[in-house]
């Protein structure tokens, strides 16, 4: 039975992936905490940085809003709104500028019809189904010894891996766009620029970690299923 006994695939594949993921979470929180305490020499707030990136790309139909919370900054392409958390919107820290510019980088991607983000949006509905039904079908299939359900569940779960894989170039490119504008528009000086880059690189690694965890789980279930067969 799948639910009993020592799962060596979990120990060998998933546990290291989870440790890596937790380590990346600590890294990004540490980088954010450090750079959020550093006031940038330009006295530029996150909202001002996001606006500067939008202007650089000649984007005038995207709003910038302040929302409650922490590290929940995002760009909503349907509403055309960049939502910045309280610690980013009105804060003139190095971290605030980097994070806000990154979100504006996503707005620039949508305006330019950047291919990876279009692919990600196209597969999102199917990935939502995979996220909801993939693992439940795997567990039910294992419990009932119903191979078809296990296979279907694995295929649905694989969609999550594909989505996370496509997300990587989207996130890295948004940071690249942000840093290019920060440098070309002189939004931050040398040391502050390095700090913003540190925050964005750390944040990008959390997406890598999420992909590693999903791949590890997919391999775990696939190997257990193949072994039983």
C-alpha cells in the first residue's frame, strides 16, 4: 500500500527539495529584511520607482495602488494595477525600489506581449485543475489500485511543473527589466543598486525552489507507481 511503510523516495527526493525550499525562503526574507532597513540615496519610494519603470516603457494605463500586507506585491494584468504592500509603496528603501520595479517589469512584459507570460497565462486554467485534482487522484488511485486514476493524476500534477517551469523566465526577465531601468534611469546609486539586485536574485530563487519541490514530488509518485506496476 502507498500509505504504509517507509517511503524512501520521499526521503531521498522530497526532503532535500523541501530543505532547499526552506533555505531559499530564509534567504529572501533575510535579504528583504536587510535591504528594507537601508534608505536609498535617491530617497525614492517604491511607488515612485514603479512609476519610473512604467514611464521608461511608455506605459500610461497602469495604476499603482497601496495594499495592506507584507511581501504580497504583484501586478494584476486584468485590472492593470500594480499593487504594492505597505512596506514598499511609501518606503524609500533599497528593497522597496527593487520590488516595485520588478512588478512594473511584469507590466512591461504584458505591454510587450512577452511570449513566456502569454504561454503561462494560456495554460493557467489547466494548471488550476491540475493543482486541485492531481494529487487527490494519485492518492485515490493508489488506495484503490486503480492505475488509470494514478496516471491521470500524475499528468495533471505534471501541468503544475510545466507552469512553474514557464514561470522562471517570466520572473527572471521581470527582474532583468527592472534592474536595467534602475541602472539606465539612475534610480539607485552603485551600492544601492547591488542591494536591489540581491533582493531580486534571492526572490527569483524561491521560484526555482518551488519547481524543485514539484519535480521531486512528481518523480516520487511516478517511481512509486512504476515500482508497484
